[in-house]
C-alpha cells in the first residue's frame, strides 16, 4: 500500500441491478451455482479478506432484493449481515454506482476507499482483492485487467467494409478491464457527479490509473452457457 495512505475504511459496492437482457430468461445474479446464487460468491470472497467495513448491494427491484435477502438470512448469522446496506439501483450501471456513492456520502464516513464490483463476476479471488488493497493511493485508482490476445478491428461501416474503413488496433497496448476497481471515495464521488454513460468506472476517474494484471479467469456471466464454465471453477460453499 502507498505509504502516504492512512488507515481508513474500505467499502465494497456489489452491483446486481442489471436487467440481464443478454442472459435470456431469469436473473443471472440469482442463478444458482452449487445451489447458491451467483451474487453470494462475490460477497463471500470480499468477506473472507477481512478488509471491508461495509458492503453495499445495489439491487434491481424489491423481488430481487427479497429473494437474495431471504437466502442470506438462511445462510449467514445476523452478525455477518449487519454490515450490509441495500441500495436501489438505477436504469443504467452508472446510475446504480452513483446511488451507492450517494448513500455513502449521506450516511457513512467519506474517508474511505470504495471497491466497485459487478456481482456477475463470481470468480474474483481473495488474492485479487488483497493486491488491489495493497496498491491503494489517494491519487490513483486501481483496476484489475487482462491483456487482449485477439486481433481487434474497428470499422466505420455496419456491413462490408473496405480497407479504408477498417482500423486495426495495436494489441500490445490493449487491456480488457475487469472489476473490482478501487478508488479514494471523495475523488470518485466528485467524478461521478459528471455522469455520462460509461460502462466502466475508471473512464470517469479524474486521477491516474494503475493496472493490475490478472492472469486468472474473472469471467462476467453474460449468457447461460457461462454458468456451466463458472460452476466448474467455483468451490462449493459450505
């Protein structure tokens, strides 16, 4: 950790408010893996690090909240659940994050770092989170990412494209960003007040960004076939 970083709170924002439009039928964050909902795995990993003071679950609607809350109550003792705050999400991811940041601003200490994570990424590991925590800084954000290995082509044409309409990006410079991404709360909160329509938190961040290369699979569940792959990689929670 940056030597200039004082001891301060750590908050985890776990986003489960997405519409799961590409997933098809059902809610991907409530889909069961080894009999437990996808969203539980990210929470359990964050919890096992013993780093975090509070968790903010940003949910889509009351039905989703009630279903997950009921499962948590059956699975965890009250002491484990007491640091959880439930936050209603927005129509887009960016608004869901901002809602959580507003709750922190109004109700909790702002001298904190926030770790923003997509609940549909259940393969995140404690080592990943500890690495982010060790790299925290007041001036920079820290993000997990993996190197792009495919050739990436951008095109100006919706269908067939001529040579002049095709643009090939330098693969050596490309990173696919993941979550969690961690930021000093006062800075990312101010940056989110300029809300546009990003799908990634670092794109709004006004400070510098440190990339931590993740060589482990950290798949975001998008389609039903992803569940089978993720299930083969996840341990059975007891």
